[in-house]
């Protein structure tokens, strides 16, 4: 169904108005006369002012409110006059058309058609817009609501703003018109374009000189640096520098290799002459010659009372690892007893539970000679002698069972050797210690036997060099065994012993524990042992690894042979150290 047109609405309004007036006339209701002011009901709604929606080009107007005295004035009773109503309507329409004409708005053609339709429906002659009754001259101007006007759609679509309903509705259904913002360009002052006042002005800019230059925006936020950013940059720079160094080394090596290839005649190279003074002697000389004297006194001298100790070696990684570095927990005697008691109580509780469940037979009473009469007191014992023999038999069975368990838990000879070997290796993980002894004479068979056999038993490696007038013993191994070996050589062995027999029951020729050199009868001269023979500790320190595979005694007729033998192990300096030792003024021997 299509909506009614404006002509139909106006005709229907005029028809209904005529019906209302006819009913009022039949009910003798007074109607205002043509020359009188129409009477309005005194309602509270009419006492309130409201704002008429704004029309294009028109200021918002508030509907005037009549005073209370005027609202309560009684109207003069007059008779019904239909012609006066038509005149009033025609006057209102004429006033609206005049208002629109003054505003420059052309009235729509539907207004005249509506006037003719109203006159036809009431059988009255049509009224022109110029005919205005006298009643309108003295009355207040009455405005027609803009939404009731015929040209409302055309006006609202062009200039008028949409009227928002006064009733509350959902915000999502409301369509608010966004205000249009005009772009304003700031005009620059005249001093900006004047070349005399602004030497930086370029007249070639043309139209851009009328626009104010963009100002710098202040109030920028802080830009914090990400943690680790500069560290990463430094690492990259270090890596690049390292790569450049490696490239430079490679280039130097390549250039050196090419230079060596170019040199064909090696004999043409002149050997370098020895320096006038050695570099290690230069700090101690006053001038660049050995005859200038030595600089040993004074504040500039390098010889002081202070001792310069060597830099200690770093322990191997096997010692500093997390598994080896973890210290072993040692419990006290009270804690061990407590743990053993708790373990035995737990075993007894499990045994009782199994007996209660029927998984194990109940234990027989543990009879002894001191308690069997008390246990058997409730039973009739016809033969006490037989009972005593049975008790003794049970006691003997328990003893044999205990001894059998001990024999089963006892380690064999091979197992004991493996256990000792494991303990020795465990001690070696704590560090390898090397120690050097000086003995005046090591030609006695007993001394050679004790030195070699104890070294092997304590898992020590090294050598003993026997030379005319001096002998040295160099051993290395775990610190625990080195400590025991020092006690043996410095305390227990009597180096002034003159007897030449070996210990009873020792087979030097066939024993695998004693080296043949240690008991060589031809090399041993028991009479050559001095009465003032003695042993001194020369040096002790920690080494990184073992330098010998086993311990052996070697006879060296000359010192040169002994030095060459030590040079093979990289410790030839120890021979000079032992040779220079002064036993009387030496304080190197520590307490053992």
C-alpha cells in the first residue's frame, strides 16, 4: 500500500475539521467569532516553551508562552461560523508563503492545490493568498511546523539538517552527521616575504610563499634502546676484527712461503752474529757491555728480598667438571647408626606383614642356653637333657650360618686388587704430585728394594738414577701416596745401615715386583755405603700429567748419561737443582 499524498492529507484534515465543528455546533459549544481571538485550553503542556526546528537560513525560534492571566480569560460565546475558519486557514497559508518569499524560497505548487481541495471539500469558494481577515492583524504570528510543510523533503535534502527524534532510541540506529571541517591555510606575515627582513627568502618559490612553513612538532616520545643491542654490535665488530686478523695472518704466511721458495741458495744467507749482551742480562747491567758493572744495589735493582713464585698450573678439566667437583657426603657415626636402625626396622616390619598374610612361615623362637628354660616353662619337658642338646645345636647352626654369609661376602684376591686399583685411580683425579729426593748413596740392596717395591705398591711412577757420589729419586703420583712415600724415605729408612743381606723370603731374581737392576749383585757394593749417608727433599710440585710409565732404578756411570736420561722425560733441570742443593743451608724440606 502506497503512502497518501500531500493533497489527500490536506483534504482529510479539512474534512475532519468540518466534522468537529459541526459536532460542536450540535452540542451548543461556543465557537470564537470571526472578530474575536480563538480560545485555547489552559493546559500545562502549552505553558512550556519549545524550540522549533531550524529551517535553512532561519534562526532557531522559541515559541512564546502566553501569561497565565491571558490563558484564563473567558472567551465570548459566539455562533459557529465556517467561513471564519476557512479565512483563518487561508491567512495562515498566505503568511507562510510571504515568509518563504521574503527568504527567497519559491513556494511549491502543491500549496495552491491544497487550498483548492480544502475549499471544494467544504463547499466554500477558494480563498486567495491576498485575502487576509481582520482577525489576523491583531493576533500573534503562528508558525507552521516544518515537518508539516509540503516542501520539507526538498529543503531537508539541500540545506536543512536532519531533525533528531526527541524520544530515546538505540544509539546504533541513530545516524549523526559528521561536521565538515574546512582546511585553513595560515597566511604568513609580510615580514616573511620581505627580502630585507628575511634574507633566507627565495622569491622563485612563487605561490608557495603565501603558505606558512611547517613548524617542527614537539613532544616526541622516548625511544628506548632494546637491551643487548650494543652488546650484539660489539660482538659483531669483534668477530669482524678477528676475521681480518686471521686473513692478515694467512696473507703473511703465504707471502713468507713465497719468499722461502724464491730463496734458492741457502748458503748465501749470512748467519746472524751473536749479540753483545743477552737480553736476559740487560736489566742487570749498567751499560750495554758485560764490563760496565752490575746493577744489583739501589731502588732500580731487580734483585730484591722477595721470592717470585711460578704461576700455578690449572687443574685438568676432569677435576673441575661438575660430576667430579661435587663433594662426597660423609655421615657421622651417629647418623650412620640412625640410618642402619631405620633400615632394619623397615625390614622387620615387611617380614611381619608377610608372616601375617601367610606368605612366610612364622619364625621359630630363638633359643639360647640362658633363656630356653624360661621359654619352655609352660610346656612339660620330660627330657631336659635332650632339650639342652637341641638348643646347643640351634646355636651352632646360627654360628655356622653367620660365618657362611661372611665367607660369601668376602672379596677374592682379584676383587681386592681391583678395589685398591679403583681407589688409587680415584686419588689420582685429585691431582698428580711430583717429588725429587737426593740420596748420597743408593747402592745398598735393602735401600734399593724398599725404594722400588714401595713405589710400585703405592702406584707411583718415576725413576731412581744411581751415579758415583750422588743419586736422585724422582717419583710422581697421587698426593696421598706421595705423602706416605716421603715418610718412608725421610723417616723410616735407615740410610746408614751396613748390612748387605736382602729380606728373608724375597726372591730378587724371579720376583716381578723388584727390578733386576735393583738387586744386581755385581753392581752392589755393600762396603761402599758411607756412614753419613742421608736423604733430602729437593723439590715438590704439582704436574699436569705423568711423565713416566713405571718406576725403575738405573745405574749411570757418568752424570752426562743421567742428564740425557732425564732429558727424554723433559726434566733435565731437576738434575742441576739436585746438584746445587746445599743440605746444611737448605730450608726446602717441608714437614712430613
